């Protein structure tokens, strides 16, 4: 995980996970176990924020084809993806 990255909706940053104490990882494992046992997924983990980034500094910003779109998933979802 790269330092200084944030998600688009909850205000968490990757630094929160990187410098967290070991208790956080115990709670994350309990969360994963609960999700697996009950066969459900939290809407907070499934959500993402879509942002548009201009393709270049000189691009005409009034034309929609001059933008790239990216989706920012939650920090916890990114962490869980890295585990698998």
C-alpha cells in the first residue's frame, strides 16, 4: 500500500492502515470471517467514488472526451484485495 492515498467517501487514508497497531488486523480478520460466514458484503466495501481527470494540461476542458475516469474504492476494500 502506498502512503498518502485516500478513498473518495469515508476520509480514510492508506496511512491509517500502514501505521495501525496489530489490533486493527485482528478486527479486519474478524470482519472477513463474519462476512464469509454470513455470505454477505457491506455496502461500504462495495462502494467507490468516480472522479474525472483531464488527460493533459493543454487539453480543452469543455470537451468530455478529454477526460479519463477513475474509481476510488475504499481503503479497506483495497487492503482486502491485496490480501487475495
